C-alpha cells in the first residue's frame, strides 16, 4: 500500500468523480484510475462502483476512508518533521517562453508536494536539469512526458469589428509566428493571406500582443489566450491541431535522485 494510492483514493472518495480527482491532484485520469486499481488489488476488495455520473462508494470504500485519512495525515506530519531544518537541494528548471503561467503554477505545486527538500529555481528558456516545454521544442535525446494536451484556437481582440464578412476579415488579417514549429501546419488555414501576414512575431506570446492591439487574428494555444486580457478565443471546427506540454528530461539527469523521483510521480 503506497502513500500516493491512499491520496488518490481520498480524492476520488471526496470528489465522487475520477476527472475531478485528477484535476485536484494535477494528474491524468489514467494515473488516478491506475492508483485505485493497484490499491484495490493490494487490499483484495472493490472500493468504488461505476455510475452514470461519476463513481459510487462501496462498503469497503467507506470503511477505508477514515483510516486512509489518518494514515495520510500521519505521513505528512512525519515528512514535515524530518525535512524541517534541512538544507534544500537546488533543482534548476527551464520554462519555455510559450508555456502558460497556469501550467507552470500547477507543476510547481506538484514539485512542492512530492519533493519537500527541494528548492526549485525557475529559469526562462532552454536551461536547467529539467524543462517544462511543448513537445515540438523538445531537444534531441530528451525524454518527454506529456502533462497537458490543448487545442489551438482563433485569438482575436475583444470588441474587434469583423465587418460584414467575418470569414473574409479573418482570411486577410493574419498575425503569424513563422519561427514556431507549428507554422507549416497552419499554412493551409492561412490560405494565400498567410504569405502576406499583416504582422509577424517571434513567439506566440508576442503574437498575442499584436492581436490584443487589434492588428489582426492568430491561431495560438488556448491556455495562452485564457490568461491574456482583452483577447477572446474561438474553436475552429475544421482545424484539429493541438499541442502537448510536459516535462523534458535529459537521460543523464535521471541519475539525480530528486529528478528520478519527480519523473516517477509524473508518469505514474
């Protein structure tokens, strides 16, 4: 019986929903389901039953809940007791320029939860022993573990007047980012106007700066739009382009016990 299995059980018990529990713990749904499955195999009982909406709790699940709460609380107290006063190990992490602040915050919370004795130093760009980055910007030889998958959306300035023909306006007012790896994928959506964009930028964030100023519209990851004031987002039904954002780790870096443990918690 593992600590992470108990925490997953408590989250599912309290949320009554696998998706909500995964969001609460900053894990994927398969990771939560796997923890529950392993705990049930260890105990030899069924803890939950599937329902139309969410999950139901079995008698064994109700019996385990108060004991699991006590065990997790005891473990947390022990961890705090034995880690307090120790000098923290510095772990340097690079963050891609086009990774959203929400994703970074979520990942930092995970690090602090699993690695109490680590002081995380965040640096911009391709630096550090580990990196939070989109898959297309992974360096050669790096392991990549996906943490988020998100769609690309149409970004536009709120209050922008599209005129009588919104589609015509969009087709003639593209703001593009030619240096980004997805640019070639997006050319079919730009059409002929893509070759003569009204504005260009060297990063997706700078692209949104131009969109916010009313220069035109752009196709960018949804998470970047959601944290930008003055910019709206629309899904494009005919476009099925998405990106994966996650953890990039060099194979040699896994020799660091802290990084190895972090990697295990990410891929669990």
